[in-house]
């Protein structure tokens, strides 16, 4: 009998609930620590009781990363359960309330209800891309906050000059140079000093964001160069896709990737009326990347424009046609990722066979 061990990870502890193939709870334990030695002890506890087992871990990478690495290094079979799926199972449970054991049980039952969840794998280039993309997004968000404060201070100092500033791209070197030159002519004051610091900080963040974008370009070109050839897919969008897909090999088909991205339409038929609706589940970061590519292609890519016109001529609205285009993009991206993966994998060696033939 193969049991499922649902894990509710936290910063200082991990709660594990074991269920049988029909979702009945068999055992429960809590690891009061997050070191590798604590995880090895947890793995030993499971191995002594159940020879055949699957670990279902809630997909909270920041608190479960070390646990996932230790489980995979030990040769355990691990699947990742999206938090939203776990929450849906917990809400449908007959046991009210919320606690670590309840969440762990919901994780295990969610894995049983969805047997085709993607397998967890050791982090590699995808995790590095995810960290770099996330770090750059944090820097850009910080720069946006600084730009907002800078605009308010400039409006207080000189409303006319503030009105002449561009509504966007305040981080441009030309604009920052003009601001610094203008600030140098003003008498020193507390507010002028603050504005100078904000301008300098905005310049620093822009330089670092550009450096990260250049590094992402290099990494994406090394991992999946074909993705950069897709019209509408820039470096940042390609890096986001690679980071969120986290290895196309863990998806059995392009349909599974579309479901993971929330680009697959959901059936909502009733009676004789057959229809589908927009999926509001799945990886929203990946879905947003697909949306950016689709919108860009509708603006600059003639084949996508003709495809949209054909869909609209068939009776679909522009929004519905855009969803169809996003679903089609999943197929294209899956094939590009798969082609680069096949090229990166070494071909099986024929040397032993050649040696046997020569000996014969």
C-alpha cells in the first residue's frame, strides 16, 4: 500500500500527516526544526513505517526549499501541491477550523485527488532565474516608490518643473542628469538634500536593474535560446516563463502546462448548453507572462493578428479570441522548451555497441 505524507511547511517546523490511498489519516508528527538532520530524522520515521510512500508538500518554496532538497537528495518521491488547491480541499472537509495538522491532511488529500500534479525536482538554473527575476522586480518596485516620493518633493520645490517631468521613465539618465544640475543651483536645505539622495538612489537602482537584466539575458540564452525567438517574448518575460515552469520535463504534455498556467478553459456546461469559462486558477505569474506575449503579438506580429481576425469572424469576442491565442502560445512555448531540453540532453553513447560489433 502506497501512503501519502502531506506536509504543511513553516519556518521553524514541518507538520506531516500520513493518509492511506482513500485519504484516511493514519499518523501524524511534527518536526520541530528545519535543519538537514531534522529532515533526515523525519525521513527515517517514514521509512520505518511505510516502504511505499509519496510526499506531498505544499508549494511554499521559501519555507520548504530545504525540506524539498533533502527529500529529493534522499531519493524520495515528492509532488508539489499549490496552496490554493490545498485551501479548496480544506474548505470542503467536514472538519471545520484551520491548524497545521488540518492543512497537512488537506495537502495529502489534494495530492490524492489530483494524481497528475508535477513532480518536484532539485533546483537548478530555473531557481537561479527565479531568484534573479524576483530580486530585479523588488528593485524596480523600490525604485517606483522612490520616484513617487521624488515627484512629491519636486512638486513642493517647483510645481512648474515637476509638471515638465515625463510621466514615465523618470529613471532615464538624461532626466536624472537634468535634475542633478538643477538641484546644484538651489540653496542647500533639508528638502534639497533629500531630493538629491532620492535622485542618487534612483540612479543606483536603475544601474543594478540593468545589470540584472543583462545577466538574465545571458542565462536565458544559455538555457533556452529558442524562447527568445518567439515574437513578443523579451528577456524578462522569457526569464519569468523559465522560472515559473521550473523544467518542462515535469509536465507530461502541453495540456498539463496549460492547466498549470491557468490558460486551459474550464467547462461550465449546464443541461444542453455547452460552454467554457476563463480559468482563474493556476500559476498567475506564468499566466501574466503569456498575456504580455499575446498582447504584444496582437500589436506587432501579423500572423497573430490574422489569427485573431479569423477567431472574431467565427463569432468570438476579442477577449475570447485573446484567451484562445494564449492557449495556442502554451503549445508553442512547450515545443520550444522541449526542443531545447532535448538538445541539451546528451545522446546515448554508441561506443559499447560499436565495440561489440567489432569484436563479433
